């Protein structure tokens, strides 16, 4: 379903029905990110983590083949970080294809099918989470992982 109602050829004829369909779909995506209780709130009434989850719902509404996340938990408090990571993990469990840039190493280890470690704009290492986290070959990867586990 297209979310841009006015671009639909049948918009004038079926305006009320189309807007109801959009509202239902929007609520479905808001529910997927566990914010149905905040559906009537304005963005300024939401925490940073809640705003991030609304952004995820908005992206889902476009039905992309791949979701891209660039540091989705940066600048969030630990409690809010957990909520955003739960949503991303649930999307993985639903079979969504995602690319996630993150410094959350334990999260990356637990939810990734493939890990790419980059340093200075260059791929240092890539492989399964087991290969990269349990047996890193690159010295830069080893050093970074040692720091992240401290």
C-alpha cells in the first residue's frame, strides 16, 4: 500500500477509506516498535529512544528491501539503547535484511549473520560473528575488541 494518499489515482473517490487504511497501517508499524501507547504524542513529547523507534516505524512503512542503520543507539541512555536494540533484533527475527553500523559489539555478535570490521575507511576483516569475534586475524580488529571488552 502506498502511504502517499494524494498520489493514488482513486484518492478523490475513496478518500475516507484510503486515509483509514493509512491510519491502520501506521498504527501497525508503531505497534511493531512497541509505541502504540504513544501514537497520539508529538515528537517533542517522546524520548530520544522513542523518537528513534518512530523513525524505524516510518522506514518500515516504506517497505524497503534493506534497512540501513547508522549508529542507531548513539547519544541514547542505556535504558533507551536497550529498547532500540530490542526492536532491531525483533526485525531480524522477522527476516528483515539490515545493515547496521554500530559500536555495540555484543549486540553485533548476537544478531549478525555477517560482520565487517572497518578501520580508517578500510575493511580490516569480515566473516561470521564467530570468526570475527572469536578468532580475529587483523591486529586492528584484535585491538578494538580488547578495548570494547574492558
